[in-house]
C-alpha cells in the first residue's frame, strides 16, 4: 500500500481538503450574505447553484475517469481550489452565483473522482481503503467549522479565509498526482477465472439496490445535519451553542465509526456492516427524536453517526470490487450520483413532513430508513457475507 504522492496520502489529503471547505462554508455564509448585500431569497437561489452544478459534473466525471484514469482526481481538485478562490473574489450576486455553480461542479467531480480512485487503489494494492478515506472528511469538517468561526471573530475576511482553504486544496491536488496509474496486477491461476470478463450493465438489479441503499443513507445523514440543531433548539429548548453540537455529534460519530470499520470491519463482511449500520442508524435517530433531554438526543445523534458511518464506503467498495477494470469508474459514478439524489431530496422532504406532523415525528419516520437499509442489504448478492469474501463480477 503506497503512502506517498498518488498513494493513500493523496487520497486522504483530497478528502480532508474537500471537508475543510464544506466544514468552513456554513460559518462563512453570514459574512458573505452581508458583504454582498443579499436578501434571504437571493442567497437561497445562489446556494441552489451548488447542486445544479454538481449533478451533471458527477455524471460527466465518471466518463472522464474511465478514459483518463488517475489524471482526473488531481485535475478536478485543482479546479476546486480555483473555484474556492473565485467565491472569495466574487464582487456581486451574479458572480457569486456563477462561482457557486463552479464550486458545485468541481465538488461533485471530486466526489466521483475520489471514489473511483479509491476503488482503483483497492484493486491495485489489495487493501480496503474506503472507510479510511471517508473518515477524514467528517473529521476535518468538525474541526473546520469552529476554526473558521474563530478566524472570523479575529477579524479575518472571507477572502483571507477562502484563500487559505484554496491553497490547502491546491496542495492536496499535488499530493493526488499518481505516477503509478491505475493498472492492476494481472490475475494468475484460479484468480483469472474469477475476474469479470465484460463490463456491467448499469441498470442491473444489484447496482440499483446499491444505489438505493446509498440514497437512503444520505437521506438520513442530511436529515440529521440539516435538522438536528433545529430539533435541539426548538423541541428541547437549548441555546444555539448546545444545539450546534447535534450535527457535530453526528459527524464525530461518522468519523469514528469509519475508523473503527477500517480497523475491524474486514472481520465482519460487507453485509454485516451494512446491516449493523442500518440498525444503529435507525435506533440512534429514533432515540434522538424521542429524547426528553438534550444529552439523550446528542447520544442518539452520535450513535446514528457511528452506525451509518461504514455503510456508504462499504457499498462503494463492494461495487468497485464487483466491476471490471474498464467499467469501474462508470459504476462508482452511478452509485455516487444515485446516493447524492437522497442527499438532495432530504431537506425539503423532511421539512414538509415536519410542517405536517411535527419535527420529532418527521425524524422518527427518517429513522425507519434503517429498516430499508437492512432489508436491501439482504436482498442483494453484491455484498459479501464473510470477511474477505469478494463478489467479483456480481454486476455482470
């Protein structure tokens, strides 16, 4: 397992720099809103440019990664660095919106390229890396938010903060340059017969199930991130500071759970990891929804994070191992994009449910997503049932 440029270090650096921007983004929004004189409606429309740019970029990046391989990740990370700087330089609403469109596109491209590159490294080096790589992003996000808040308290401008972030993202792009490429070792003996001989049909049942599980998991995740603080503040009468610990507890659980899965997850098998994730994720969110005290709610959110943590990395790893080398980037792009659909749909759907039934009930319904994850995990042959078992060619 290579640790230097283009190896695991490069993957971790990109995952961390991506989390650095998005973790520090929320504390910057009030300052940007004031500096540009935006109304709430204008800000909302500008922020909508992020997903508008992300979705087509995610679809395109799968094709680019299939054609250009290891070159794509450093390229889109460098593009992301430039887009972050453009946001800081934007002088008005139109330029700001255009910059966010570029940020969304580059960010979506990084998601796909990072996942495709991680899958390629797993195949090339024979090590499971998804949980390790995905653990870095929430950890950095938890640290970035208060760091940017402190920088603002000390008088740093948005341009100064975003310039520092852009430079760190650019540094991670250089670390992601991979001189070794994605070439896998040639299979020998009995292993040759286990290799997929043709690419997957992208609408096969197993791939659809994997994408659906990912969408449910990100639906649940974004519900906690967007509504956890509101639940604590409005339903349990906490102040803003304590309420902010709701999403933070979830993100900390997310990072810790992925580290734990990287350390011990290979002993359980993919299906067990996903099943446990659905169970703990559902129970944690349900516990937070029914909590009578802030402490219980925070524990619930943390448990949900620990539980759901390994699910998406495990799904991506299983899909990557199942695909033929020439189709792996396309498969990873499909799963990533399908999962992102759940992330995008979560805030408005949960908001509608909350307006109709109340937020605690809405979060309780979100918790039922854990049952869907469990059922789907047992309904696909793509997930291994024993430690070390691989489902090569399951998508074929």
